[in-house]
């Protein structure tokens, strides 16, 4: 894997949490030994998840003065002007040649740096830039900004075909240079299948993600009530933190299943916790990609997920997972119960997911494709 000898890539992300943090950190660590490629990293000085804090010492050792944390907020405001001015100085001091912006705020900063510093801007929109996750006024501001900044973008790198098409609809045109590069994770060698629990054993269902309405955890809680009627010894484990924790706990109490739903908060080691689960449930209302699905694949865990966003590009219904209608607790519960009643199906789906990961969602493939994007941008700059 090689890049242009002059390439120095600055990765910019707002809040380093969840899937966007996984993606950026995979690039930073994965390309750290790429020939002729240096990297720096800018992110918000607050709001990182538990895994970010766990990886921060390693990032500091890897990047040294190339790691910069700024007061970046999700909402646009006057502070953004000062952040971009500080970044322009950082770009000059570090000799940055390419800026890769992630998410709506990171992408805006990257394109503004093209104007101020002449660097090439690569942009991965992620979820916030392709969905209506902001208020009407804020959403209008971001959409207008995307349209104005589009001509300044050297290349777009989308996580899925879905996110690419959603972005094109949002801005009303296709950029001149874009590619779909699926997120990937490292293969850990052959993984033994987890024996499916017998009827007398507790069955553990895992939900992983930031606790907010877009992730649909409320439907997982409601599904847990229906699942408990079919099999009493089941537990729903919810990992993550966010603004929806109290409403989710209140819903579990309303349904009388507080003993069936466990809220664990954030975990710095999601794969270790996922390894303890028998089924992974992804109840999202939309996803630009779906990192949790490929993480489950890596552990041969069977997946039940909503058929929304980029998830159908990862999961083939009935082949390597089960897809269900979004916002339907009944559909999610039925799919889980189907696996409970057919353990052979659950293990077959888990094994097929692992094989698909190796074929389509490997970390090496993602990094190779991205290094080629950087190399092309460097050649264009030259």
C-alpha cells in the first residue's frame, strides 16, 4: 500500500464517537505504516466515547503534535470561524497536503481549508450530512453549505451506495469525483461458533449504539416484551449512552420488563461485550452504513437488523442475517423468536456473515481503496 511521497493527510471529525470514531481511528492506525503517507488528526475536545478515551494514549504516541483537539460543536456558530483559522495555521505548520473531513462539520472545515490553504479536500459525509438529523433551520443551513462547498471537494468517499444516493438527492447533483468504499474491520482469524443456548439457559440479545431516537432502541425494548412471552429466560443488553437513556428505562418500566432489559452504558471494548451475546439486534431507523453489523459478522454472531439505509448492502435477508421493517417491534421480535426456535438457522447465518466479511468488508480492502484516493488527490495537486 503506497501513497504519493508528498502526501500528508489531516483527518477531521467533530465528535469522535460511535461509527465515525471507529472509521477515522481505523484509518489512522491502519495507514500508520503506509509508505510515503503521514497523518494528523483533529477532533472535538469534548464528547468522545469510552473507546476514544481508551485509544487516546495510543493516538498521542502515534501522532504527537499531529493530534489537535478543538472546541467543535455540532451546531454551526461563530466558534467555527476561529476553529478554521486555527486549522489553517495548523495545516501550514504541519505541511498538510490533503484534508479528509468526516461528517457534516468535518466536511465543512475541510472544504473551507481548500479556500484558505489550497489543500485538497476529501469528504466522507457519514450519517449527519445525508439525513435530516438537525432542526429545520440548522438543516437548511447545512444543506446550503453542502451545495456551496461541493465544487471545492476533490473527491467524495461514501460508506455505502445508499449514503451516496441520499447525498446526491440532498444537494441536487452528482460530484465529479466520488467512490463507495465500504467500512471494514480486521479479521481475527477463524472464530469458533458460539453454541446457541439451550431452552433452560439464558439467551442474551445485544444492542449497541448511541442512545438516541435515530438508533431505534425504543423498538428493541418493546420487542423484548414480546420476546419474553415466547421465552422467559431472555435478556436484552443495551450498550451505549445518550439522551434517550431515561425514556428507554421508563419504557422498560412501563412494560414491566425492567428485569429483562439491562442498561450497561458505554463500553470501551464493544467487541468483547458483543462476544458475550447470542444474537445482535440493530433496530436503527436509518444508518448510513452499519458498523455493528460487520462487527457481529466478525464474531459469527447472527444479526437481526432493520432494512434501512446501508444495512441491506451488508446483510442479505435469510442468507447472512434477517432484515425486518424499521420501527416495528413486532417484526423484530418475530425475527428473534424465529432464531430462538431454529438454532441451526442462527448458526448458519452467523457463519455466512463471517464469510461475507472476509469477501466484502475487510479492513485491508478499505485501507487500500482509501490510499488510492489519497494518491490520486496528491497527483492532482502536483
